[in-house]
């Protein structure tokens, strides 16, 4: 049976709901330093750690494995030859993909290749039986080889791949832009970034809220979801 992109996305959303009421599964997160959660949280939880607490702690899914395969500095080009090591060998049930912050260093000319490689990551994940969730990166400030214009182009490529292939989408960029009130912050709310492009503790918590909402796990009664994180923790943006 052939599915449209929208039908694929609805099917995947239904599958995640089924996963959460079934036997233990493996969740794999692919990405760069934002996913790895190094340094810029200043000892606080990164978004993957918040997700782990929500699923394994609060939902009591103790048998679930959450694998953080984020690698600082990584791009989609780095990931493809390492896909089996970083994802496939774990036989993942769900794969979360977050790239773009480092890929954008290739400039406007790199968008087409980025889009192609994302497509390949989705296909390879599906080939090993995983449901895929694509994520747009959060905002960046205008500094060096990264700027809001380029990020917008790469984020749009993520959205287009999600739409074309019927993949669930977590749109961090749109969520942060909707929350921004300070023009100086260039679409990143004050205190959510720790430097020009790494989320701090508050930013990571906002990221997991957006992710949990997208997969149907946001609950105001949850300690993870209702956590208050000081915007000033390590923030220098």
C-alpha cells in the first residue's frame, strides 16, 4: 500500500503512541554538540537527558534504552559513513535527528547537499525499522560562519524533507522565534543561548518541551515539563 507524506507522518505519530504502551524500546538521538549536551549546560541536563527522565523515570519505562549518539562538531556528512556505528547497531525503534548548526558553515551552496544527506539518514533509519523524528536546530546569533539567514535556509531544508518523506517534525527554530521578544537576540529569547549557537540550560529545557509536545508526551503535571530553569545559568548571549 502506498502512503502519502501526511499519511506517513500520521502513521509514525500513531506508532510512537503504540511504542509508549508496549514493551521496552530503544531511542537513538543523532546530532552534534547540541544533542551531545557538552559544556554549555554548565552541569545541568541537556534535552536528551530531560527526555530520558521523562520516559524512563516519570513514565516508568525502565527497560527502555536512550542512546545519545550526538558528536560535538558533527555534520550530516560526518554521520552518513558512521550511521551503523552511531545508530544502526542499536536496532533503534525511534531515531531523532538534529543537524544544521555545523552544516550551515558550508553556506548557501551547501543546502542542497544537506537536504540530500538528511533524506539518506531518514531512509537508512527506516531501513533498520526505526520511526524517524526530524528536528530543526534552534536559532543562532550572527557570528562568523553562522547567521540567522543561513540557519533559516537549513531549517527550511529540514522541514521540506520532513514534508516530502512524511516524517514527524520538531520545529525548535519556529518555537524559539515565536517566544522571542527582544530583537537584539535575533530570534533567540534572552538567556536561552549560552553563546552564539549553543543552547544553555534554559534553552535545552525549552527544546525538550517542544519535542515532548510533538510526540504527545507534554504534561503540565510532569516534574520535567514544569521545571523552572534560571535563564541566567551560564548564559552569555
